[in-house]
């Protein structure tokens, strides 16, 4: 399975796997309102340096899309993946940014499990030699900074500003619910606009030493007070930064919080409001947004609202909810491109038709021959009684799977997975189909994604993701996933 970034050893996976397994609450794919993205990319992949070099024309300066160009310590490129043709954003880190490759991979995989229509989702990484790169969905309509501070044709409307605030709050709430409470350097450059004009929060801000809470890079005038006192950021610090973004949306300018709070306390908050919006919103709505910003900017972190209450408050202020974002933004929406037919293997064909019986037959034929985690199971059998019990759970699951007793198969495979002594993408694949047979589509998608996390170049994991996506009505993403799987299978066959 060469070609992409080498995976960590099986021993390391055994030690760390439980933290990356999708818990039940992670399997809520398909919801709207910031929970998950029905147009999300398939799942997290690991790319080779050669692939990303080809995608960016050798990291050409002409491909740079980050605000400060080549002078920035970490540069973002617009790339096009050679296999699928997908347009992506590729962030290339300074060589000293991530000295520990394992920490980088663990962090990237963790962020890569997030999937929300409020995020510019992370879809892959590369960790070769001294290179550290992230690959994310490409957002074609630039940053909030551009549309708010440097607009050309028209200022952002009040309704769109409220939508930006709401979607951003939903993104932060989604991340908090998934255990990613810290977001670093939250500012107008981190908010991007997708092809439909919808605001998305960049996933890159979730990656910056988010475990130790020590990194923060911004102008000190906009830094949370507790960071200046302790050198650390917390979930409440993120809410403070959100408050500074509310000030940006209110004023159309980047106003230091201390100055804004002085105006609010002096009842001069009307001076905060963008003159371009005069007469386009009610005084009550303007007053409420100012009040919410001031709550976010409280000196004491415990007095700030949490992300859930931010979502509730901003939902009440939402205007023109039925109007598409691209209309509010004055963006010409590009027509959807038709999906080109692709040559499919028998398993891929079965998944494309959502023919579960045929998928079952193909998985039975494949068995465990491509499964590194189980390939040498005979050498493990005499280790311990616990190991023997683990293998027995797998064997009982396999027997039930062959007999099409899918509920029983789910139970035994779950016992095997939860034991954690061995890791098998094939077990996840088989439990995925068992979930599909049991009308548990979201759980099936979670297992297919986890199979790919374990074995990033295994086409079967992609095909099963496609079947789960088809079952959830996410046909566009299912077609893209089939294409990715077929490209990988063609590479395998050429070897």
C-alpha cells in the first residue's frame, strides 16, 4: 500500500485507535444547521508529496491564494488533485512548525474526522520527510475580510452579516460538541465563502497546537485578556474572538474591543454601526447584536456566553432566511457540472447500485486478503487469552456475516473493535454492510470512514462510503467517492 504518506505502525495504532474511532454521537452525518455537511467530501486521506506537488504545479507562486503570498510562514495554494480533478486548498507549513510527524498526523486525522457544512473541511494531509501539508475543501469566493473591508461592487447586506455570524457560531458549536473547543486566531481571514456563497470556518485554525492551548497569534489589541495574563487560550477565549468578529460585522471595520466597549458603555454604540447599512435594519436588531458582542467581550471569561447560546440568540435575529447566500452576496452561481461515467469493478458497481446482496457477495470473495491488521492473525493466536477471545469475536462475527445474520454480526464485530487489541479495516467494512442491511445508514458511513482512516489506500473503504452516501441521498458525494476508489484500484492493479 505504498505511494501515499507512510502510516504509523500497528503498535502505535493499537495505543491510539480508541481516541480516533467514531463514537455514536459522531455518526450524525446528513443533518443540516451546522451539524454535518450533505455536500461534504468523502473522508480524510493521506497524500504523497508528489501528488501535492503535481496538484500545485510544483508549489508555483502563481497558485498561492493566502493573503500574504510567499512571505507568509505558512502558504496556502490552490491545487487540483491529479486523480479526481477536485479543486483543493493546500496549506504548506514552515519546516519548523511540526517537528514531530506523529503529532502532526494524529492532529490532522482528528480534525479530518470532522464533517460540517459550516467548515471548510479537512480532506487530507501529507507528512513526508520535513514536509507538513494539509488539504482542505477549496472556497472560491474569498474571505470575510475581502467582502467586509475591501468590497468592490456592494457592501455586505445586514441579512448576510447576520447569516455569517450565525453560521460561524454553528461551526464553533459543532466543533465544541466534537471535543474541538479551541480555535486559534479567529478572525475575518478565517471565514471563507463556498461556491454557493455560504460562509465556512477554515479548518486550519483547529490544527495549531490545539491540545496544549498555548499558541495564539494576533494583534495584542484583539487578544483575549486571559491570554495576556496566562499565555493560554480556552473555549471562552474563542468566544471573545467571536465577539471581535461581531464588531467587524457591525462596523465594517476592525475596531479594537476596548474602544468598542467604551462606546457601548457611553451609550454611543450607534457609532459602531456601518453607515452603509443605515436604514436597512431595525434599531432593535442592531441593539441586540451590540449587546451580544459586549457579552462575548467580557473581561472575565466565565461571564461570556457559550456557543450554544450564541446560536440561539443569532437564530432569532436571522432575516431573509429563504434567500440563498449567493443572492445576498451578489455572486453568480456556477452551474453544476455533470458527473462523468467511470469504469467500475464488480464491488464498485454493486455499491453504485446500492445492491446490498451483491455487495455482501463481493465482500465474501475479498475476505481479509488486503487487511494488514488481520493478515498474520495465526501468529497472534497464542499470545493471551484476551487475544484469543478477540479472535473468537471476529470469527463469530464472520460466521454470522456469512449466514446473513447481520444483527448478530454487528454485536460480535463490535466486541472485536471495542477490545482494541487488533485493528481491522475489513471488520469495519463488514460491520458497515451489516449496518446498511439493518437500515442504520449513518453508522454505516461512520464505519466506512473509519476503515479508510486505518487503510487510506484501500478502495473497498471508498466503495462502501459511496454505498452509505447513496443510502443517505448524498449522490454527488457518492459519485466522487466512487471515482476516488476507482482511481486507487487502478493504481493497485497497475502494480
